[in-house]
């Protein structure tokens, strides 16, 4: 399993890598929103490594809003 993650290129592996990068991106956005200033490179390095279009769209949406707005948007979708 670990070997697949590290060396594979299947859609599942790409999604797993993207999930890891999105988690880093979300954390950087939260830091940005609490006043940390030097996270732009962290955000951008996470974005450029995304492989799937769906992950890229999620990243674009997350970067365009605050972490609180992102949370609120997700919670509204869960309530439907």
C-alpha cells in the first residue's frame, strides 16, 4: 500500500496525493486568516502540485474565501 502511494500513478494515488496537498493548503489558509503573513509560498506550492481538476477547483474556491467562509459553505451543503 505504501509502495503504491509513493510510486504509483493510478487515479487513486493521484487523489490521495491531492488530498494531502489540499490538507496543507487548508492549513495554510487558516494560518493566513489568523494573521500569519508568510504563507503565500506555502499556499502556492500546495496548489501547483495538485494533479486532478477537482482538487484544483477545490483549491481555487478555498483560496478565494476565508477559512470561515469555506467552513460555512461546506456546512450549508451538509444540511441539504
